[in-house]
């Protein structure tokens, strides 16, 4: 009998115990007064010229799709989503020789923050949204650039989805 009680107590202890690890941002919830959002053009500190525009467009599409927030012009918004492409870099992924890449990888890091439109006070931020994607290297530079642009557009969609989920609390 004692052994059974002891085993049940140990089992209960294991079931109730946790490591205490949690993501800080996962507890974020928008204030109840927030009904509208403005997505500001994303600043681009990278050398990928169209990346800021692509991320902006994808963010706006994501919030238009289904967020519970109405996408509005800046002067009508409760909150402003302000973002910045911090960096983009390309590295080799696979090679046919030590100096000839057949596949490359591009990585993009973004920083996003939400600001109260009336007071300018920051409500939330995430400074480390990072995604990467591989693309093939072609024999001509234009085809390779097309492949890289396709990868950057995919990264833009992924970043927009991540930001949307973090802002709206949909996990």
C-alpha cells in the first residue's frame, strides 16, 4: 500500500513539474482597446533593394487575411507596426568544387515593434526574427538572381506570418 501511494505521489510530481522554460513573447496579448493597425513601410538596412517592400507587402496581406485587426491608414490606427530589415547575407550551401557553389543560402533578420499610435509609446518588440532559404546557382547571373528573389519572397512571407502570429497571439 505504501509503495503504491509513493508511486502515485512520484507520478503526480512528474506530471505537475515543468522546467519553467517559456518564450517571453508568447505571453503577449494586445490590449482590448486595439481594433485597428497600420503597417508602416519596412525600413531596409540590407543590400537587397526590394526586400523592405516585399516584407511590407506580405505583412499587409497577412493582416488583411485574418487577424481580427482592421488594416487602416496611419491617421486612423490604434497601433502602428514598424519594422526594419536588419541584415541579409548569402553563403554557400553546396559545392561541386571548393570554390564553385551550386546552391546558396540567404538569411534575413528583421526587427519589429508595435507602437501606440496616439502616444508613440512602444507596446511590444521583437528584435530577432530570422529566416533563411536555399536557392540554386545557375550558369547565368540573371537566373541565379531570379532564384534568390524567389527565396527572398518566401522569406518575406514567412516573416510576415511569424509577426502576425506573435502580434495576434495565434500559435
